[in-house]
C-alpha cells in the first residue's frame, strides 16, 4: 500500500513528513507541561493550611510586622482599634523581647475552626529552654483564609496581645 502523506525534499538526504499525528514525545511533553502548570497554580492559588497561617502569624510577630499581623489575625469587637493595640503590644509592652517558637501538632475541628500547638522558647542566663506544654492557638477561617483568633489566645502567650 502506498503512503499517502506528503513528503517534501529539504535537501539531498533529508525528507520532512507532514501528517496528522502528534508524536509520543510531544504528547508526553504537553502532558508534563500541563501538570507543572497545574501544580504551580495550586501552590500559588491553593488553600492555605492552619499550620501555614500560624507560621505566617508567628513570623510577623517576630518581625514586628503590624500590617502582616493585621492580615493574619482577627478580633471581633476589639476594645480599641486593632492596629493601635498591635502597635502598643510590639513597640511598648514587648519591645526588645527575644523569642522563638516551634510549631507542634494541629487539628482542624470543623470547616472553619482549628488549633495549632505552639511551643515557645524562653531565653535565660543559662541558655534557652523550650516550653514543656504547648499553647493551643485557635484559628478561624475568615473570608476564606485561616487567621489567628485573638479572643482565644492565652494571655501569657505574648505580652499585651490585642483584646
């Protein structure tokens, strides 16, 4: 049987065939590209976990980043404006306070409630010591994002947290 695909001479020893088939290598490459783009989209636009939200909150606390603390925490009916309370907490009550932490276990209690255990590290003259018991920090899903629920954070977790 005769091959009915078009052939074109491109020189003396090379022929290019044009047909309606996609090569196997091209198909595998296309599928791979779609997978990479899909995973990249998931990580860029994906759902944040309570642990990731807690890590962002703790990093903002350590860096004394009020804007990020405003984004990563929520407080219904604050006694004073939240930004003003964060400013006092970080720049007056805890000014110069060194601290470190370690994220422990977490548990999602419902679609919009979770907690994350946080171990704090205390610095003293003899060295650093991690807390024996973790703080259970509550998180709520607020406008689709996990945020630290400041109403449930223990008072001794950090000096003068907003209330």
